[in-house]
C-alpha cells in the first residue's frame, strides 16, 4: 500500500498535502547555523564567543522547579531595558520579542502586504528578504557603493519618494559593516512619514552609532529601532530582543505575536544580563581591540579584506574560498562563506572574538593560505 501510494504521488501533478499560499511555496528558508558547532571556534554567526555574565548563569540555576510549570511573567522587564538604555522612554515604547528575528517577522506581518515595497540595501541580513516574500511584497535592494561599501544615501532618498511601505536599515550593516550616522537616519524617517523606517541595531555596541539617544518618537513616529542581547550579552541561545519606538507602532507589532512567545529562562537571563552592563562593556571592548589587531595583521600580510563596524570582517582568500572554508572547519574553526551574495561573492565573513581566539584563527589562516608567519 505504501509503495503504491508513493508511486501515485509521483505521477500526480498536485502535491499529496494541502497547498500553502503561493508566497510560501516559492519561499527559500533562511540559512540557519549548521549543527555540530558546539565544539568548534564559532566565528560564523557573529555570536558572543565567551558566553554570558556569570550572573546570568547563577540566575538560571536558581530558577525554582515549580516556575517551569507556569507561564512566563514579564513584569518589570521593559523598565529594566529602559534603565539599561538610560533614556526617557515609557514601557509602552518597548516591545519584547523571541529574538529580533521574531520582531522582524512581526513587523512584516503588521505592516507588509501584497504589492507593497520593502526598500533596503544589498547585501544585508538575509532574513529580511524571506519575511518580505512571505507577505507578497516587492523588494527594492539598493547596492552599497564602491570598494568601501558606502551607504547609498542619495539613492535611498530618491527611492523613498515612491512611498515604500518599509525601509529596513541594518546599522552597522551585516555583513559589510557599513555605518550610517544617526542624524542621516532621522532625516530619512522625517522625509518619509508614510514609510516605517526600521533600524536594526544588533551590532550598535561595536560602533556607538545608535539613533536612540537622538530619537523623538513623538516627532518621528515612523521610526522603529531593534535591539538584542544576543551579540553582546551572550543570550543568542535563549532568544530575546526588543523593538523600541512610538507606543502605537510597538502596540501594532506586538498584536501579531503570541501571548507567551518569550520563555521564562530568557526573561530571567535578560534581567541578569541587563544588571551586569560592566561585563558586556568589557567584552565589547575586547572585541574592538581584537578587531583592530586583526585588521593590522591582514594589512601587513597584504590580504584583501574589509572591516568597518560590527563584530565581524570580510576576507577574500587567495585560494578557493570553499576550500579555505573547509580547511578552517577541519582545523576546528567556523567562518561564513558569502558565496552568491552581491558585491561580496568570494569572501568569507569572520566573526571577531577575543584576542586569543583571533590569534588562533590567524595562525590557521596563514597556514592554509601559505602566508609567511
């Protein structure tokens, strides 16, 4: 019976299951991290490379067993985010999400519709595109400019005149590190009041370019800022992110999420991480130092590279990128190949960890590429 059913399925022009929406049928899922990463030096997905504050670990271990059996409670978490930011915000201006990916998904559900346009840059974070495609949106990617991957400010300004529904800016941009001054972002939002301007600031701590200290959401209610505790505080595995903006916009985005999307462990960890900003600051400072050291080594060795913002950089190997990628993996080091991405095809994106970790990466890379030690 099973063999006959399988044969009939192959002959049938229709799938043997209910058909999804056309947008889903043509969708390509975002490429998530591969399995088997935990014993490797993970320089492939821009994570914190040393783990969270000891206060986070202590708080998680102290969770009573009976608390696991009840739905999570979020009282005070928005206030803790505001206190950490040190800005005059109200709790209803902060949305809580199961990672910034969930916030991005919610933004598209709340504001994206079939036939409307997402305006963004290229290359940028790969999850924006499937979220837009899921809603049947048109995507207008504006390429970064020149060998320095400068932000295409004038082209974005011109494109805003046609009234796109969403403008999504990753600042600093992943993977190019391109930075846009906060004043420029505010100008774009003010000039396009019918467009929701979303600024993805997951890597802001490594540059200090946040728009938040300058933002007046009552004057520019179409501006929304995304933050996370994944890249700096080391909570990527627990998934918690924030959307900060005008209360009405945050409310609309929050309406399309589940009532308990953030689990109790993530809430407990977030409170602990937000209370230990000194730990985060020390880690960020070490990454910035390691980023500068890595740039010096690459310049001295004559290796083509690009480094500007974020806890990552791009390297163009002399040898076959896929072969170098594989050789690094065999040495226990993971990086991310940028094959097929516009402007940066043939490069490897390398996350920046501690100085010791980058020295380990550089020793392996020199050996693989035959560079003089």
